[in-house]
């Protein structure tokens, strides 16, 4: 069986040049920022694929391209075999549309502040004409609110009457309203209190078990990823540097960057042991280092790393690992 | 991160009230009303505005005379002073002009015309400006640049000049014998073309903020088209500042109409607005018949000040930084 989501050679560049007139006067060339570079992965039905990375690593850009909010500069996203970019498959894509939804990072910005929650959740139902009749729609909205642990009467409230965690529950209810089977969560819990984060994550896992959902989960929080993910992709400066089953990644990280990240995580089992802090900063993506983009921060870098971009082979993109030096 | 039951801690919220308060109750409890009642100026301005609008639209019922009906005018009654002066006669409480037209009636009818033209002008400029601002802000790119450069060019021309040009072009096209209806339409279009830029700029900047928010992205995700997203989601969230501009522009539009009429390109003397009345009255100022120009002038000043004070209050009340 082929994968539910296939992402191949995905690439996205942003034009960060100055305005045309300034470029002409100052004789500057057009400047492109490569936010995502040749990223490829597959997600099987029912699993949670997590992408971790620092700020600026391109993980949110990947999420937006996967759901179709942002057109890729190159490469392709296929969901159930249907391309998200091919104009010839526009009709099929429209039918697929209702099955893909997104949960956004900021629950304060992801809902129209002037609409009642009932109308917000009903909007996808109406947009896709899933249910006819006001009473039936209202009943379905109540059912969805119950599913995410809210009260059906909450449909009459406005978003500002809820806490952050409750709003994220509403956002999940809205995502499920269109009978979605693939949810992309772009840091869905990073704006929430730690205690509330756990409840939202548990709700998402619970719904996954009950409804057979497939998740693409974007996060910078390794603890969250460990809790949620079946498989994990680690991104660094627009490239996927390691892809592994979650348990293996956390037990035996292979890429030097992944090891650096995991060494920096506070761990209750090793209280008292000095943690290795993450050293260095992510370079400017407008002007990335040649070769492996991680080479300025990598303890194992040699001349080959500084000139040749490593390919993702066997789940890891690192010359040192492939040469057996790590 | 260990427990898997979803009901821990953040228990499903018990509904706080059986039902959310009605729209009326929310308005009664709102900050806007409280702020309104606290401001004596705002209350006085509203009372004055409502009074003048009420009198203007009741003019056919309360005015002693229909100033548009030549049969009701009598030259014997011309140039009568106001009632409190020696030669004053009832029912010409504010005197009459050189045609025997009752100044009070003419002011009431003129006020109504000025208000109609002002409101229609504000609606025209608002609709034009909001539509162009929405498109420019949401589409961005070349279309945005085009619309905003047109707006910049527009701003370099004074409103009166634009109105005079529109008026001149229309009169050259249709001849000068235009009926009153089309003439009002012409002034409304002139005002609309003069004042749309402010709306467009304000709406555009609000749209650029709103379109980046995730609720707009969520609407795109369920496949809604851009016009639907703009009207259903973006527009309701950018209207706050528009109301402030519309209130202040109403006063400006009324003044523009009065200025046009004063300059002779507005409404004709047979169907006078406040501006036309001021223009005709101006001729008699030095011969001692001051009431022909003074009362229309006072009515215009009162209306514009009242609306401006309302607009000022609204701007402060809707600005969260001033609270």
C-alpha cells in the first residue's frame, strides 16, 4: 500500500529582494531565501509524523505547502495519490480538500473574533455542503463540541470567552467538522501553558485512536514530539537531516545535530550530570554555508562537509555517519 | 505528558450562563455606551444632530411655506426682517428673502438637501474606498501598487477641484439644463470621487494585518474563494475605523456640497441647499438684509460642528490606546 502523504523534493524560495527601483539604482541582484530545500518524506495512514527543528528551519513552510496554503517552488506533495499542485487534478483536489485540515499555532488568531463558536465550527460543514438543514447542522456542532470535551451550549459563545486551551479544542472541532482524516498541526500547543499542552496533546491522540486520523505534527519541543510521534524528521536550515522511527531517534540519534539537540534536553534520569548546551546559532538562510549547512557547528566536520551537500541516505544526511566516523 | 485521559484538570467547562446575552443587553453593558454617557459633549452633539436631522426631514410638515413652490411666494412679503425686529411678520419668523421666500422654510428644506447629499456622498466614497482598499490589501502586488498610486495622485488634487472637474465634464456632456435629480447625483459622484482615498488607505492597512491571521488561512483551507473570504471574514474585522472616518467625512461632504453650491456649480436657486442659500444671501449682506445669509450659515455651522464632535468622540472611544 502506498503512503497516505508523499512529499518529494519539496523546495520553496522566497523573494527577499529590495523593491525593483532600489535594485536598479543600487545595482543589486535579486535575493532569494531558500526556506525549504529538497525535502522528501512519506506518512502512512494513521501514523503521526513529526517535524522538529529550530526557529527558521523551514518546518512551518513545509506544513503550509503540504496543506496547499503555499505553492511550492519545486517538488510535489501527493495526498492519497492526488497531487496538490497539478492543475489537471484540480477537480480531484477539491474533493480531497475537506479531508485535509490544519490546527494553527495561535488559538487567539485562528478564529474570526466576531463569529460565535457554533458558526465557526459550522462553516466547513456549510462550505462542503456536508449536512443539510439548520437543525441537523446545530446537532452536529454540538456533537463535535462534545467530542473535544466542550459543552454543546458553548456554541453560543464568542472565541474571546474561552481560554487558550479551550479555543484550541474549538479549533480541533472545526478541523474535524469537515470529516478530515489528515490533520496538520503547526505547533498546536506551543502557545499554551504546559499543563494545558498535555491535555490538548492527549485529546489529539485520543481522537487519532477513535477516528483513525493521520497527523503531520510540527514542533520545536522534543518532549512533545516524543509524546506524539510515530516517526520523526529533523530539519535544519530547510533540509531534512534525519528521519527515523521516534523510539530509535530518541534512543540512538545518528546525525550530529540530532545528538546535539538531545544532549541539551534536561533529563530526570541524569540529574547532576552536566548537560551539553546547544552551541552556535542557525546560520542566515539567505547566505547559507557551502556544503553541509550544519558544518560550522558540527564537531565532526571535515573538508568534504564544507564543500559537498550530503544526501539523505538510509534516514540520515551526514558524511561523517556515512563514512563511519560517527 | 503521561496521563492519557482527556478529562484531567482542564475539565469541560460548565456553561457560564444558560444563554449568551442578547445583542441589546450587550450593547447596554458595553463600554461604548458608558463612554458615550460620560461625555457631555457627545450627548449634546448627538441631541443637536438628531434634532436638526429630525427638523430637516419633517420640513414638509412643519415649515410655514414650501420654498420650492413659486405659487406660494409673494413679492409683497419680500425682504422682511426676523420676527423680533420692528417690521417682522408672522409666520416669517426668520424673515424673508428678496423673492418673498421664508428663510426658516428655506433653511429647513436646504438642511434636508444638504444632509441627503452628504450622506449619499459618504456612502459613495465609502463603498468605493472600502472596495478598492479590500482589493488592494488582499491582492497585493501590482494591483495594490496601481490602486495606491492612483490614490496618491488623487490626494494631490483638492476635493473641490475634483468636484469642479466632474461637474464641468458632466455639464459639457449633458448641457447645463440638468434636472435636480441628476444634479444631486452629479454632486454625490463628485464627493465620492474626492473622499474615497482615506477609506481605501485605512481599509488596506487593516486588511494587510488581518489577511496574515490564521482565521483567514483557515477559511482558505476549506476552499472559500477570495471574494467570499473578503466579505465574510475580513470586512467585518476592518470596519471599526471606517465608521470614524465616515462620521467625520459626513461633515466634510456637507461642507463640500455647500462650497460647490456657493460657487454656483451645485444645486440651483430654485431648489436651494444651504450652500445655495448662503450664496444668494451673500448678495444682500451689504444692503442690510443680514438674515438671508446668517441663518443658513448658522444652520450649516451647527450641523457640521455637531457631526464633527460626534466623530471626535467616536474616534477616541474606539481607540483602545486612549482608554
